């Protein structure tokens, strides 16, 4: 199997500029690899073989099979940014009009949504997965209280242990205590992995397994990407070091907005996860690149002028898939009233890739630097690679700037303020 590839397409960075950061990036890479600097207690996710035990993996598969066999719907209660990866993987691997058996709920305090959800579930045979570390976020806590009481009223308290799984801290936080009192099955949220880097733990893998996707392949290819990044310390060949260096050079040139763009609509939620990863690691010590995302060619029509003609503070990362799962050939029609016969016998994917290469070229000509990250196919293998690649790159990037990528001081303060003053 191939690995992901990087193409840097710009006329703004000289080769000498990449070399100028050699010592800085080598030090950051070494500190992440050896867990030798500050905040190293949050770097255990870099070793994929330590993150989850065989026993826990087997329990995930057992629970996922039971839930798939016994229930129509599984409601996952979690905060939006935290469960984005599970939802992103399921969305990327599912068909565009598939009827998923998982409902992700809820990530704000919209009473209309919760009312509609309860009405929808009234006549459904459903189970719940609730995920929270410290129970300090109000949105999922309130949703769980309401749906748990609905289940208790519908099936009785003794049935809850068969229908509810809690993923929480191993210590005796509120959710752990509640789970113990109700005899619920639990999985742990590791103490030494910050939420957005916990992608290969039960937190993320259980919903994906329930959606019928192969978590062994995700783990395998994340592990293979780990091997690639850790065994190749050549700055010009290691993709995580190249990407981190690319971002650093552009930040020094005052390019502080990064657009993650893809021409594959299945990657829309994946790009939301990427945005969340860099957002929550970002915005500290007045050092930052604002991450945002677009789906082309849809957003080209509305954002083209902005990208090419606004202040020169933008750069783009294109996420490309070489081989589509499905493709369509454009038919030849004799009457040709729509004047599209010149495209006959070409495929939709050919046109899509033509639009992509044209967009990259045009943006470069207008002084918008681009880097293209290419994967051969959109499947469990390469999504596992992408996840580990972006996490590792993010850690290196922030270590280069001497910033802690693993905390969120202002988010936690907002939560405490809201909980204490309601």
C-alpha cells in the first residue's frame, strides 16, 4: 500500500527558507518523538500500540456487535468538537444517502432539537453511548439526563445496563459514579491524552465500529504512518516535518489564515475535525494561524474572489483523493442542445480533478501559496494515515513555536463561569 504524498506548489518559498528552519524543526521533532519537553505527559498518543489494549479492543468489538444486532438506533451523546472524528470517518466512508444507525446528539442548548429528537426516538428501539471525562460540559450532561430518564420510564431501571455505555475518566468523577450505581459498562478516557488527540481510543473507535467500519484497519494504518514519521528524520522527506515547516515559513511571511480545501464532499466533516484540532491547539501566546475549510467546487463560486483578491494573508492546503470509489462517464448526445458534447466520454472525476489543478495553478499565480496532501483512496487505511499525520504535524508545529498544543485555558474558564453562574 502507498503512503500519502505532499506537493508544494508555490513561488513564494525558496529552498533556502526550508533549510533555514532545520535546527528549529529538528528540535521540535525530537521533543515530540522522545517526549522530552514540557507537556510530555500528553504525548502518549504518539505511540499507537500503547493507546488501547487488546482487551479493550475486543470489548469494543463485542459491544458494537451487540448494539448493531439488538437496536435500531444508537444515540451518541457528546460535545460537537470531541466527536467530530467519529462522525467524520463515518461520513467519509458512508454513501451520500445512506441511512446511518447512529445519531450524534447534542452539541448546543437548542430546545427545538432536543424536543424533536425525543419525538423521533419515541417508537424506536435505541441505546445510548455517553462520553464525558469530567462531566463539566453542560450540553451533553443535560441531554443525557433527559434521554436516560426516557429510557428508564420506557424499559425500567434494570434494563439500563443493557442499553447504556459510558466512556469516562477512570477516576470517580460524576459520570463514573453514575455508571457504577447503574451497573453500566464503561470504557476509559485516558488521563494522559488530550481530547482532540484521543482518536485511537475507545472514545472514537466505539461509534465507528458500531457503524460497521473496520477499526483494525484504522489502527493498522495509523501505526504505519507512525512508523514512517518516526523512522524517517530527513526534513525534506518526512511529511509531518514538511507540513509543519511550510506553515512556519508562511506565518513568518504574515500569512495567518490557512484554508483546508477539498474537491471531495465526503471530506467535509473530516476538514471540520482538522479545523477543530488546530483551532483548539491554536490561539495561545499571540501565535496563531486561523484554520478554516472549504469544499470545492461548491465554494469556488462564492469564495474565488475572496481568495484571489483579498489581502495576501492566505494560504491553502488541498486534500486530494487520487481514485474515487465510484465514477460516471459523460454521455454523448447527438442533438447536443446543452453544448456539452466536447466533454463526452470523459468522467466526472476527470472534470473534478481538472478543476482542482486549475484552481491550484490560478491561486498560485495570484500569490496564494498551496500545499497538496494526496491519498490514493478514501478508506479506513488512508483515513488512519491522515489522522495520525495531522496530529503529529500539529504537535511539531506548536513545539517549534514553544507553545503548549494540549490545553485550552479560556474554554475551561468559560465552562466554569457558566456552570457556577446559571
